C-alpha cells in the first residue's frame, strides 16, 4: 500500500476516534445529540456503526499485530467511555451499548479484512 494512502487512512481513523470519544461524552441535552435524536436512529445501531468504523479502516491496511492491538484498545475504549457516561448529564451506562460496541468492532474487522491488499 502506498504510504500516502496509509497516512490518509490513519488520519481518517484518528478523526473518527475523536468523533466517537466526543460524541460519547457529550451531555445528552447538548445540541449535537438533540439534533441526532431527531433522526430517530436506534442507539445501539449508532454504537455498532461507530465501532465498526474504528476497526474497519485499520483492517484494510494495518499489519496483523497492529490490528489486534487496535482491536483490544477499541474494545477497552468502548467500556471506558460507557463508564464515563456515569459522570455526564443526561447520559447513561448501559451494558447493551458495550455489547453493540464490541459487535461493531468485530464486524468492522471481519468486513475490512477481504479488502486488504
């Protein structure tokens, strides 16, 4: 894979990571979350898609060791952010959210592997 393409994918991944962290820790009554709520998307679907994206991008270009490390970090991140919601107004800790995060992360890797060069 061309170094430039790998760099672009890594930057996109970092942006998605920042988006997921900020989105997970915004108060439930914040303007972005209220706007998102107008789309009436299922909360678990949003968790699944966010974490699938966090593993899909690296699965297409990172080596196996890096990918497994990232998977572990993403799974831990999902748990920590869920616990962090205890301290954010209008947000709630939910084990099903963690399950959706984990399912999304695993599906992201499985979806991305066939696209490896």
